[in-house]
C-alpha cells in the first residue's frame, strides 16, 4: 500500500510505552518506515569503534546520548525518506527541548507541520516498567517480544531471522526506573510545545485500529 498521503508520525511516550511494537504494526500494514534512534544506536554500538564503545557505555547506564550524534542520525534518515517520498515514523526522537527544536527546523511552515502527527502514548508507568522487564528483543532485526504476552514461537529464537534473542541492558527494573525519571524530567516537558505546534493525538494503551481510525480515516 502506498503511504504518500499518510502523515509522518512521531511517537511520543515513555520507555516501555509500546512505541516499538506499534511501529512494527504500522510498518507492516501501511508500509511506513520506522526511524528508531534506539535501534540505530544499538546497531552503531555493536561495531567496534571508539564512538561505538562510548555510545554503548552511555546506553548501558540508561542516560541520553549527546544531541549532536542524534542530530546526525535524524538528519540523514529524514532526508532520505523525504527524497524517496517515503512516509516515516519517528520512534524515540525528540527526547529533549533541543531535539524538539531541531525537529521543528525541518517543518518551517504551517502546511509542512500539518503533514506530521504526534501520537502521545500515555501509558501507565508501572505498566511500562513491567513491559520493559519482561521484554526480549532481537539484536539483529530488532523485532520485539514479551516473554509473557508475545513470546517467540521457538524459545529464545527470533521468529523473523532466527537470531538468539536478548534482554537489553537498559531493560532491568533499576534502569527502567531511571529511564522513566529521565523521561519525566527531560522529555515530558516538551509536550506543552508539541500541543501548540503540531497535530497531536493522545492515547492510553493504543491498539492499531484505534490509531487507524484516528489518523487515517479522519
Ligand atoms: P530506546 O530503544 O528508545 O528505548 O532507546 C535506548 C537508548 O538509546 C536510550 O536509553 C538512550 O540512551 C538512547 N537514545 C534513544 N533515543 C535517543 C534520543 N533521541 N536522544 C538521546 N538518546 C537516545
């Protein structure tokens, strides 16, 4: 299915809110391309360079990566999607006011801003912690599983690419709590600016068809 007339989406929500799972579904059904800063950083972290070791250490501690690294990733990916007229979903960006301003610089007119919709996944924090501490993910293709609610068909193996699944270093209960604190302090405050500047829908525990009704059939 073509996505040309669909709005680009920005999923805004805490770690563990369900952004990645929603991206998988929208990608499959509507041919969106997901731009996930977390997945891109994990891929970079697995290479063996000075930068990758630095990124790996910051991620393992649960802190945010410096903006300049994030800007380089986002700029390249948004420009590529724009060039190929590929509708995209931003997952994990923006996470602070400076990143939000950077994103806004791509959409200077009201007409451009109306082509992007923010989706706020307003998931309960306890639920998010629970989801993170039972999450498994594929280090290769990034597919997400949950050991209780959506386990792989074969124990610990990715259904898509057969790789051995892993628990992300950031998904321990302690790290999940720290990341939620960072979200509340650094990321959540930008919601008030988003409300002013962009179309925004807010959902508690979304299912794909609610999203579809709100975004595609309005
Ligand atoms: P995620 O996969 O979205 O849960 O992100 C995993 C980790 O990647 C985060 O804990 C941060 O260390 C890093 N990260 C992802 N997105 C960003 C961002 N926009 N700014 C800074 N760090 C990020």
